[in-house]
C-alpha cells in the first residue's frame, strides 16, 4: 500500500513539473513584468497562475486588474475596466522568458524582474 501511495505522489510531482515546463507564463508568477512605453510611461504587471493579473502605472494612481489567457502565440488580457484607448481583450505576442530577460515587443521594452516590485 505504501508503495502504491509513493508511486502516486511521484506521478503527481512529475506531472506538475511537466506542466510547469509547458506553461509559457510560469516564469512570471511571483515576479514583475515591467513594460516601458515609447512615451516613457512604465507599467508593472503581476500575473498569477489562476489566470488573473493586476498592474499599476508607475508615478500615477492608476491600478488595473483582470484575467489573461494564452491563445497560441498570443496572450490576451481582459481588463475589468480597460485603460483609456485599450479594447478588451488586448492580445499581444508572447514568448517564454526568464527573470532578468529584457526584450522588445510592439514598440515597448519589457523586462522580467524577480519578485513583486
């Protein structure tokens, strides 16, 4: 019986590891996605494994929240209240990154920073 339970626990652990490796967003959970717009505006996004997100515009009292979903090579964010000029859902290209990476996308500079900042 113990062997059966141990085998079941090992299977679940391996399945969880495999799932995390397949989750393109896994590196973002518990970390901060910093988006710098071409006009100098900086936005910090916090993505959760339950497909929710929050965010704030640095230097302004503007908070965002909503849900996200990966659809192929796109991440689609649906804001509870969309920011001015943004339509729901807003879909952008997504690719895997690790903490410390900086890349360009849609005219923005994006950095994945460790922890919640």
